[in-house]
């Protein structure tokens, strides 16, 4: 029986741990004594069922009592802490100011770190996109551009890409409005926007037939140009304009996605560009004016893409030796778009993140020093509380509550912290983004779903 009572007492003491420490210290021994007496009575009069009923009532009672007791103690601690903070208003404001500035600096840095290094690219297939460069083993740097015949060979013979598209930029004069207008024009493969995972806001995208020789000239408007020049007219699809002595029909409007590698007003398929569709250009292996982008197949790495296209390049070099240097091997570099956008900024950003971490550490250390200096002036208060029966845990909990409220107040100064973060973010964006990164560097105040930006601005 003694062993059973000892085991029951251990179980009961474990159950009492749900109650606050001060409550257990004041009433724990008395509650254990009462419970042992109740258990003996229940065992004598009700047997096993009586003991089980007693345990059920005891557990239910403690689960009802514990939250109320914890809340009561927390409310007392918070109330006393607020009174002390109000009494020492200078210290409170200084501590909150230091914390707010530290939080603001770290928010600015982390917003850039998240946008540049952690946040997925704003394209549906962003992790599979690669930028392709071509060069030779003796060349100091690889070139971004390839010729039309080279592009066709890479497209036909590669085994590692689901899609290989081209891009180049031109400026043309658009006629058919009140005044002629010079427009930045992206000349792209018909499936260029497919590999970027972009869908039209209105109308349709380019189709394979749009890239066939002799096909009617068509245009896609960028969202920004559509808003700026057409006022967001939903009936713009189907309208015609003159460009390069051809009639071009608008077939759709692109969503407000971040354009890469350049911002354009309109886009046209390759056959509509007088330079790209020139037979001399199509036949010239040295006419390198096109950028290549690819979408990797599932499970394929950028290194495998480079090896695959290098094999194709070696075959081209053997087949067309007069177009390539002798005793020099063509090499291909495949760089994931994410890496292309961030490789120069990564060391700087990580250094700034480390520096911002030290700034926050210094801010916390300063607040800790202020707290220590304040605690020295409160020695008499602590002595009186100890004389009245407050233990070390009780005093520590009170100080912890005050520190938590200070930290909460520093973090709650959203405008100050966000203002500092916004200024820092602006300076960092100017130095880091350099006009190449299509992602928006903004201060993150709430979680956002990553993905393609296809919602019109007036609905966001």
C-alpha cells in the first residue's frame, strides 16, 4: 500500500505542475494531504470505481483552475510592469527607441535578403530557367548572343531542355495613333512567354502559326504600355497599327509581370522583325544578335545542360569549320536565372545581413545595460519583496515580463521601424538591384504567396 501511495503522490505532483509555481509553493503540500485523504476515503467506500472517479474530478478541476491562475499571475505581472514603465518613462522611451531602430535596420536588410536570395522568381517556371552563353576556351569572356543558325542547331539537337527560346530588343515607330510613337520592342520566339509561365491578361499569346514565314504581323502589349498609352482599354485586342511598312494586329495584353531581360512596350514574333527575318541574317552564322533562354527538363541541372549543348557546339564546329576559330573549342555556359540575378549581390547582401545582426545585438546589449543600471536602483524594492516572501523565481519572472513588454513596445513602433527599414531598403535596392533583378524589393510586413504576378494593379 505504501508503494501505491508513493506512486499516486508522484502522479499527483506531476499533475500539480500545471499550476503556477507560486500557487504550488503556497498550497501544494496542503493539496497533497487532502488528496491522499480523499483517495483513502474513495478506496474504502467506492473501490476502484471510486478512485477513478476521484482522479477524473481532480484532473478536471486542475485543468479548470490552472489557466485562470496563470492568467491572474500574468495580469498582475503585466500591470506592475506597466506601472514601473510609466514611472520610469525616460528609460522606457530610450529602450523602445533603441530596439525600434535595431529592428528597422534588420527589417530592411532581411527584406532585401528575402527578395533577392530566398524569394522564388516571379515566374511559374523560375527554378528551371537558364541563361545560355557561348564562347571559346581562349576567350576572356563568354558572349550573350548567338546567330540564328546556331540557335536552330541548339534547339534541334539538345536533349536537356524542354524549350529553347530567343530574345532581342529593337526600337520601332508605331503608326496609326494620333501621333507616331517610338516603342521599345521585344522580338521573341512564339513560346517565349510559355517558358516563363506567363498567361495573357486579355486576348491570346503567340502561337506556332504566328512564327511561320509570311504569317500576319501581330503584337502583344505590355501591361504598363497598355495602361499608359491606351488607358487600360479592354477592347484594344484586334486593333491594327502600322510598323515597318506592315499592318500589325494587337492580339493580347500581357499581365503586370516583371519583364526580363528588358522592359518593352510591345512584343512581336521573330518573323515580324525586318532584321531577324532577313534571309541574309537567317543564313549568317556570324550574325550573333540573339539571346538564348532555356527551360530545363525535370531532374536536369545547369551543368548537364552546358555539357549537352557543348556536345552540340562541337558537332557544329566540325560541320562548319570556317565560321569558328581553329585549334579552339567552343564552350557553353548555362546559368540558372536566379544565380544570374544574384551572384554579384550575394556577398554584399550577406555581409550587410551580418552587420545588421551585430547592430541588433548592440541594441539589445544597450537595452540590457540600461536594465542593469535600473536594477541597481531597485535593490531596495527587491529586498522588500524578498522580505515579504517573494522568491528568486518570482522576482525573475517579473523582470522577464518587463523586458518582454519593452521588446514588444520596440517592435510595435511599426512606423519608426518601417520608416528606417524603408530608407535602408531604398538605398540597398539602388545598389543591389542594378536594374536587372525582376523581383520587387519591398519591406515585408506580412507573408505573401510567391508566384506569378498576374493581378492588375487596380485590383491589388
